[in-house]
C-alpha cells in the first residue's frame, strides 16, 4: 500500500510527459500519425527543430520544422523511401488534382516552400528516379526523370 502513491505519481508523470510532447507538436505533424517520435532542437533554436519518427507505412522520416512551427520538409532516413500517400494530407488540393502528381510514387523528400511551391524527389511506380516542382496553384513547374 505504501508504494501505491509513488507508483501512481510516476505513471502520471510518464503519461503527462507524453502528452506535453504531443501537444507541443503542430497539428500537421500529429496528423502524419508518426510513432517512435524524437524531437531535437536545431543548433540555433530560433531556426526551429527536427522531429524524427516512423510513418504508418513503417518508413522512418525526419520532419524539419521552421521557427513558425511549420513543416519545411520531410525526408526519408537511411536510404529508404516513403509512399506519397503518407503525406497526402499536407499537399495542397490543387497540386494533388494535377494529373502529373505521382500518386503511386515513393518519395525521398518533399519540401514546402513559403510561396506555396511543393518540391518532391523519389521514385515513380516504374522505379524511375524523378524530381518535380509544383506551383501553389497546381501547375507543374518542373518534372524530370532519370532515363
């Protein structure tokens, strides 16, 4: 009985620390469904921080947050790729509606620019490497494949 209170306090602390971490992340990161999350400050905290974790597909990624707590980019770790479907909720509807958006691609990296542009690198469903850039309004600005 005398050990019940310390055990409850420890359990509450562990639970609360997990909630603080989850509450500390922007909703866009929470919506990715990351597990095994690790948060690191950048060398200069005013430049943001990095969030490492595993997407629902099992791919390990690092999410780079800027000083406004917005996602600058998401990059696969360890020579892996992640399905474009894993980040679909972050991509503007106009870009997703463009027939050039590689729905079945595996991505190495996706970048979100301040002006709304979206840049992606990865492999198409055919295995071909590609990099592409879309304007905020969905137009294709660049789409290159390695032949």
